[in-house]
């Protein structure tokens, strides 16, 4: 586990990672909460350490931002996160964009 993970609780570390993902994706907390299906106040409470992240929310975060659970819990360096272009529709798993046979 990275040195970063040794200094924070898992919820604090996840919240730091989520804040980083919001920043690099230029996404507000309000918009992220809406996209994740939770209220803005609940999202803020989680980010600020007032409540724990539920497993379903972690799965939604990994799907939404294209990161692994290992990234969220600090087992992968924070530098591995890249902006995720959600405005562009992704091809279904196993298909290549622009593939005429798809």
C-alpha cells in the first residue's frame, strides 16, 4: 500500500481521491452527486468525513470515473487517474469505436 494510505482512514483516503477526480474532470460536487444518484448534502457529508461510503457508491464511482477500487483506496498512485470524458458515448465492452462490424 502507498505511503499516502498509511496516514489516513479508508474513508478519508477515498474522499481525497474523489475530490481529485472531481478536480481533474472539472466536475462540481452537485453534478457528481446527481450523476451518482445521491443527494448533494449526502455527497458533501461523505466528502467531508461525516459518513462512510457504501459499497454501491464505490462501485458507481469506479464506473463513473473509470478508475479501479484499488485506486480509490490508495493502492494505486493518484497520478494514474486521468480525466474521463463522459460526454462521449463509450462503445459496449469488447467493441472498438468506429468498428463497422459492430
